[in-house]
C-alpha cells in the first residue's frame, strides 16, 4: 500500500501530492479541489478518492518512463558525439 492510499490521510495531502505529480508529468498545474465525502473536482471532472489515487500512481509511472527515455536519449547523443569524433 502506497502512502497516498492510507485512508487516514487528510484530503489536502492527497490534493498536494496529485498537484506535484501532475505538474511534473505535464509541466502545468492542475485545477484540483476537495469537494467532501471522498469526492474531488479535478480539471473539470468530479472523481472519487480511489480514482484520484489510481491517477497519481499512473502519473508516477509516466514520470518514471519519461526519465528513462531522457536517459536513453542522452546516452544515444553521447554515443553519436563520440562516433563523430573518431
């Protein structure tokens, strides 16, 4: 169980965590607020807490994949530069 899945976690922490991962993944800030009774308003849609938690996990995986691609691109650029210098 991840930290954001903790049922005792206050809604403001879940909102802040979502904001951080969303901004890191999409380079823009989301519009998100807690509506009460485990419901959130996210970018024009009403979603339940479990859906928000799943989206946080999906965004975390997306960020990891983006980092891997950036690393691969950097390695490829260095290899090409090295080959050009030969």
